[in-house]
C-alpha cells in the first residue's frame, strides 16, 4: 500500500513539471521556431529589401527601354548617337571643347 501511495504521489508531483516542459516547448517555438514571430519579422525585412531592389530594376529597365526607343531607325536622335559615341569610343565633334577637371 505504501508503494502505491509513493507512485501516486510521484505522478501527481510530476504533472506540473511535464506541463511546464510542454508549455515551454510551445512558447519557445512560438518565438524562436521556424514559423515564429521572429522569423516573420525577418522575412518582412527581406521582403522590403527585395521590393526596393525590384523597384530599382524597374527604373533601370525603364531608362534602358527609353534609350532603345531613341535608337530605332524611325526615331533616330543625333544627340543620343553623339553621347553614345563619346561614352564608348571617346569621339568628339570638331567644334567641341573638352575641359579636364582634376580633384
């Protein structure tokens, strides 16, 4: 009879401990698990950074497509051609003056 009372007493005393362990497990996973609040905040920050990069890429695409439109045969702009030849080849017109500024 005494052994039965000891078993019952141990089980009753271990119930709060196991409950606390299970509760701690779930609380840990809520805050630090793979699908936790912390991870949600990190992913939101990554989304913001990637959206900014995407917006920058859209701006680059927009400027590049506008330059391509200016280089089409039916819409050829001489200023764009001279700018490209100066950038890539270093060519200038005979009436242009180049001033080098050293820092």
